[in-house]
C-alpha cells in the first residue's frame, strides 16, 4: 500500500513536471497574452485558406458581430481571400464551430470561460456564455502563425477563465477630452486583451463632459464645448457591450467639483466665490456644500439622468482629494459639524456619501468611490477603489485594510500608468500580493483597474501612454499568479504591441507623426535613435506642481514621442550583460555605440528649430562618449585619466532635458569600468 502511494505520488510529480515543461515550451513558441489558464499542444496543424468558414449554434448579436470582426481581422492579417465573409447557422460542417449556451446581460459575475480545441480538421470553441465566445475568439486570433508558404493555427487544447472578475481601464476625459473614435479604438484593444470594465472619468475641475438636459449649463458653461451627447454616450456603451465590456461612469463629488460649480455656483461651499474652469493640474478647493438641500436635489436629478445612459449596476462618485478648505471656511458648515458631533471633515464626507449612496440605490445603482470614502461609519455595501500607497503615505496601501474591514475593493494604486514606470514594475504588482488573507477576504478583491489620468495626454498621444504596457497588466488581472516571467512577458508583448496597432491603436505610428512635426518634416531617423534611449520623466516630474503645462499646452514635443520602456536601452542592457560575461564578444556593443554616433551625425544635418536645439547638447555628449568607448575597445588601451574624464561626460547625460532622461547612464558607466578593469588586469 505504501509503495503504491509512493508510485502514485511519483507519477503525479512527473506529470506535473511534464505539464510545466510543456507550458514553458509553448510560452517560448507562442505570443499569447493574457496567457491561458491551461494550454496543451496536440501536435496537429490547421491551415487557413479561402474555404475558412464559421458556424454558430444559435444567433446572438454579440457573437454574430464578433465572428464577423474575427473574419475581417483574419483575412487582413493573412491576406487570404476568404470566400464566406459571414458566419452561418445551418449546423453544417465549418472550419470554426462555435457553441455556447446563454446570451447574457453584462454584469460583474458573467461567466467568461471558454474551451478552444484546434485540430487538423477544424476548431471548436465552446463557452457557457456569448461573452466567453468573445474571449475565445481573441485568443484564436492571436494564434495565427505562418511559414514561407502557409498561414495556420498550431494544434492546441485550451481551457481558460479569468482570475479576477474586474479587469478595468479608466480614461480621464476631463483634463483632456477624448473624441468618440479614440474611446472606441481603446475599447477594441481592451477586448483584444480580455479586459471587461471601462471606467469613464467624466467630470473634474477642468471640465464636465456629459450633455445634461436637466442641468444644461453643465455642458454649456463647463465643457469648453467638448462633451458627449446622449446619443454618443449610448453609442459608446452599446459598442462596449458588443465587446463584452461594462461601462461605469464617474462623476467626481464632493471635491474636484470646479466644473460643476462653474455652471451652478450656488451649490458651492464658499459664498461669493468666482468659480472658473481650471487650466492647470492639481488639487483645488471648490467643493459641493454638504449641508445645502439643493445639492442633493441636484445630485438626485443629475444621477437619475446619467444612470439612464449607463445600464451597469455600478456608479463611481469619486470622493477623493477633498481637503476641506472651503468647508472649514464656512461658518454654517462648521456649526452643522458641531451640532451633529462630527469630529472632522471625514465624518462630514461620510454623511454626504451615505446620502449619495441612497440616491444611487433608488436608481438601482451600487456606489464605487476612491479609498477616501473608507471611514468607520461607511456602509460595507460601498466598493472601495484603492489608489493610495507608499507615495501617499500608506506603506501597505489601502486595499488590504479595506477587505479586512469587510469592503469589496478594486486596486489601482500599482497601475497608475501615467506615472510612466516601466512595464516590469506594473507586471509584477499583484492585486492580492503577499497579504495574509483568508478565502473570504481574497474574494472581496474584485480585481484591478489601470488608470490613465489625462493631464499630459491628448488624442495624439493617449494610446502610447496606455499601450502596450496595459496589455501586460491585463495579463496580471486574467492569468494565474505564477505567470510572472519578465523576459518571457517582454518577448510576447513585443508581438502583441504590433497586433494592437493592427487592430487600430496609434501608439506606434503616432511617434513618427510627432517626430515629423518637431523636425518640420525632415528625416526623423536621428530623432528615433535618440528616442529609443530616452524616457519621459516619471512620477509627474514633467509637470511638477501641475503648473508647467495648461490643458491647452502643446503635447506634441520630443517627450511625447518617447515611452517608458525605451527599446534600445533595454536591449543595450542585455548586450552589456553578455559582454561582461564573455572575453572578446564586443560586436553587439559596437553596434549600439556606432548607432548613436551615426544618429548624431544625421542630427547635425537637420535645420534646428528651438525644439531640436533642446536635444543638441545631450546628443553631442552621447556622440563623444560613444566615440571614446569605441576607440578604447578598438585600441585596447584605457588610462585611469581617460576613464575619469569619460565618467564626467557620462554624468552630464544624467541631467534631464526636454522633459526626458537618458536611461543608459548606469550601463555606460558599467561598460567604461568593465573595459578599464579588463585592460588593467
């Protein structure tokens, strides 16, 4: 009996080991993202030709539309002239057979699981719901491969479902308005990455972006003419619904209310105050008056109107960054606090939020708010949106305390992509992390949201700030926790980035648009070379204090053509690590040194505008550093004095310029010291 148990255990370990090995081999071979829960190669292959067809077991607008979209994407990706451009429902034999049980209304608990089986004679996609079909079609489209003569699908068996039920992207359209086409192309990208919540930040100090028929001054006086009509909102909600994406509106109250109070100043907490739309970024004093009955009448009527446009059960009320200055300056509010024995403004805001929640409940909505609403007296029915962490003085963040206190919660603190951190940083941040939670507490963590705040983005640049990093975060929300290999993720992400561009995002091609603009349509190769080792300043250093840029300032500068994962900087680091381990393998190092020299020589030929003049000094130093490093490698002589002079030059590159920073400083110093030590030994 004992030996039998040992045998079974040994076989189990062996099978697990084989399974893990197979998974790793497939990860090296396939560029899937998010990575599926279970995936196994079958050794077969299905060729894609003009006879490719789709059959669906029953009709649903959502499945029908996505099947057509799949066919269009497939033919565009492969160049194959597919004869039948629409799915059939005749139960006949097809290349792709789709079977699902239920057509569902979107909600937080929708079953998104699917099973995908690819064999020599066809593909079978099975799901419980039509939303699961959409997720499976996204996976299948990513599996298209080719050799010199054919396009094909590798034979696979996939069983997949998400780890978290809330996988969102927030786009702030108040600081910079984003037209309908921008929202739609990002919804397409979200669906491609299996994200399911679009959080629409529609009001703030810089603008109110919804047409209001009950309070028309909101869009007439507080939007600069940039707002969404009811028809446009319905169009976007419907578009998202077809992609299996829920749309959640955010009207930020009681703070961040300058736009609202510009239209209706009597609702403010400070009398005789001139409210004007803010043109800068930051936190401002205007707040709704929580003791004025007219405020709640306003909220009731406005939220009733907005709720009718958004069918989802959740409604985000903001609730963040109310510093209470105007409350403290209002004698009547101070008297009200004392009368009701409120210790501070937190108690007063809780009073306000509870009243707002009752209004929302009346219209069948559940309240979501940023983590400032989490106070002892706040009902546990509210959803806490955790955004504060170490940078805001919360060492362990606010998600852990929220779920411990009985709240359901969503994490965004580690997914603020406007902070311009590397994709590596975001990818390794897990919603649950290593907190000591029991099963019930873990289940209260609904998932996470990527937050794209709009202070420094326009329709020209927003895609490059969202993608492709958000694809990696989408994997963190969908895939198992142990899918966390950085190098493998980056390999797959490079392919996915091009796939995202193919389906409509502008994150790659608009880089060239910006560089042509700042060069006045001259040759941009030299600028691209520099941009691949430069990254925008991080943590809002680009707009320190919120006063360097206004909402109508230019965002078509060199910094806007750079991204937070400078491509050549990453590759140079890998090449350097290999060089340090080898004896004479310096050709790859020389490739980069010569590339930067060539870039500067080309740059020197350009007619320089004031924008390009900002790049001159650093590019010149980079040229000199690269030239000196190449010489010492070639000559194999390097004195201590030469090293010291070179380090001084490299230090000059460390100074930020044009709102960017060169991100190969450490590597250049390591290279210089390595060469010196190597030649001195």
